[in-house]
C-alpha cells in the first residue's frame, strides 16, 4: 500500500480519480488500523522488535506515520518504544489477561445489571446490528474484525449509562485484553462464534427484560471469556 494508494482510488469506470489531499492524521489512523490488525492476527509477534522504516516499507508509507501509530499502541499497552531500535511487541502473561478480565468484570457487570433494570426495553433493539456484526465476523473467522465489532457492541451497551469516563476506561481495558499471548494458538472460529452467541443471547434477554437470565449471561460472559 503506497501513500498514494491512501489518497487515490479508481472510479466506477476504472479511470483514476485525481489525487486528493489527505491529512497526515488520516494516514496515521489507517496505519494504526493496519498495525492493530497485524498485532491481533499475530503477524507482529510478541517479544519481537520492529523498526519504523521496515514497517513503513511493508505498508508502503514513510516511517513517520508508523512511529506515530506505534506511540499510540505504546499507550494502549501493545508495544514498548526502544530508543534508536524500534518497537518491541509486549509479551503478555496469562495472569495479566486474567487480571484484566477480572477488572473488566468488576467495572462492567454492575453497570450492565443496572442498565438492565433502568433502560426501557424499546431501546435495546437498536443494538441488534452491532450484535449481528460480531456474529458475521465470528462466522468468517475474522479475528481482528471480531475484536473491533466486539468492542463496538460493549461500548454501545455501556454508552447507555451516560458516563464518558466509564466508556474511556472500559474501552481501554477491553482493547488491552485483546492483545494475544506469546505462543498462543490461533483463535478458533468456534470460540468466536460461541462468544458472539453470548452477545446475541444477552441482547435478547435485555429486550425481554428477563433480569435473571441477563444476570446469569453477564456473569458467565466475564467469568469464562476475555472478549
């Protein structure tokens, strides 16, 4: 992908459209998305060091947007910056992931149970497309796509609490819990499908205002899953 490719595209007739000026922020955002996908898919391996210029060559861009994107990933706990060397992908441990799952549960479960009691039943159906997106990504075995749609679903549910700080903290914890363990086997499509099914079941229970089922599903989701 060249930097020109980030700014041009063919028309429906196959004729090249004149280049449009794209801000450096837009390029950085696209590179950040590519790097996140590579991390979640395991293309950038835990413990390995990668240089900005090498990654820039890989993505067809200069080293600058790569370095800027990597600085954001460092804030998200995915990599660490090594002066004059590049970026090392963080090696997570099972204990770290278990701790993240525990903290997420402590934060989200009470909020979800409160929302189940207070949000009108007619509000919940609007979230069905987000649950469907997780189902589609899971069925396709799209690990990175599932991670994104999974966070979008959780974020939309928590947004109903009307607390912006909650959203920021919860989303950061959620993203950190998605970075893979070193040497971990590839995520199975069956596991993604099962997790997506929990989202759909939870949403239908919320629509039906079946509070006992909601509580059971919420607690099971955070006890048995890191997504």
